[in-house]
């Protein structure tokens, strides 16, 4: 250690500036020389901690507790089949905001898939959407047939396993909205 390095360290200490704010400087307590590379490592660790913290927040801020759907809500120009796919994907992933946005205000047979009672585990569309009810009436709907794999529910009315399941939608000004669902 030479006189120039000692003088620089003392000036930094006297100005109350941290030893790592001017490079290269001396760390008085360890006697090691700190460089810009060390500051880069510290900055990298801080950035990584922030990213990890944000990721942890996202995991606890799941869509089940959010009032904003995870994606765009299908509008009037979207087909009933595409709307059904969005609804089922939201139900399986626990996106309550999306499932609620895609339900008719007058829904029959409402099942709250968002709170895992029961849980929609997977689904497979087994055919095209078929019209139900007379055209031109208040309840003209189209039903999408699927095979749905679910958990059992707590009240015992649904058993765990795979069963045929229909998702019936009515056309509204906002687009197709779930009106009824259940075993055909």
C-alpha cells in the first residue's frame, strides 16, 4: 500500500462517502482493493434479488384473487367454440376474473371452478357446438361437448374422474356467454 492509496482512502472516509464509490479505492477494514468489477457483482446481486422478489409476488398474486382477467375477454366477433376454449382454459387455470367475465348474468347451474371445489383438471372438446332451443327465442344457446376431468366437490354431488360435460353459451351484445353447464 502506498501513500497515494492511503490518502485517497482517508479522503473518502472523511467525506462520509462509502469506500466503493470511487474506483479503485481501498477498503480500510480488509485492506483489499475494490474495483468496478466488484460493484458490478453487487449490482447484479441486487437486480437478481429484485427479480426474484417480483417473481415471488407474482406467485402469490394469482389470478384467482385478481379482478382483472389474465387475457383479453372474447367479444362479439369471436365464435362460440373459441369463447368456450377461453372459458375452459380460464376454469382449469383458476382465472376467476375471466370465468366470471364470460358468464351470463342469468347463468343456470353455476359452478365456481376458481376455488377448486371442484377443480377442472383437463378437458377435451369432442365435437362441434350444437344449437339448443328454438332459434329466435330468449334462450337460443349453443352447447360445446367435452370430456372433462375434474376433482370431486365437497358436497358430494360431483365425483372425481372424466365425464362428458356440456358448456352452453348464449349470444349477448358482448359476445357468447356461458349460460348453463353440466353432464348432458
